[in-house]
C-alpha cells in the first residue's frame, strides 16, 4: 500500500469520525463517496468497507460523550432496539445489494442521498 493511499484512508477516517461526532453521519454519507472518488473503489467495495469499519463499535465513544453531556440526548433503549434490528436488516440488505448491478446500485445510493438532503433542507 503506497503513501498516498494510506494518507487518503487517514483523511477518510478522520472526516468520517469528525462528522459522525458532530452530525451523527459518517459511514454511507462520508466514507462511501470518498472511497469511490478518492480511491476509485467500486460501489460494492465502498459499501462493504464502510460496513466493515462500523462493525467495530467505533462510534461508542462519541455516543458516550453525548450521554455524559448531562443533557438527555441519548436514548439507550431506542438505540439497542434499532441496533438489533439494524443487524438483521443489514444482513438481508447486504444480500440484496451484492445482487444488484454496480451502476444501478450507485444510482440508487445517489437518489437516496439526494432525497434525504432535500427533505432535511426544506424541513422546519
């Protein structure tokens, strides 16, 4: 692995971590596009790599920092239920994703990001 790839991976990790801590985003929104555009990996590889990064509880310290802020900003019961269902949904979703043509998958991914962005931009 050459120095420019390692540097790109460090930048991707730092950006995803910072934006995850600040906005609660990182995996799909940051890592996947950066892996595709900076490193030229295909959509399947980018999504699989992003999921592999998140398979370790990398965001626990960020969530714990929110929890320790003294404000009621983390609902652990909700998080545990969502996490359990996320595991099941992630399994079935990955089965679907690897069966989809890469170009179509990339387009679906882009449309979802766009729809979420438009909804958030125009919401009150």
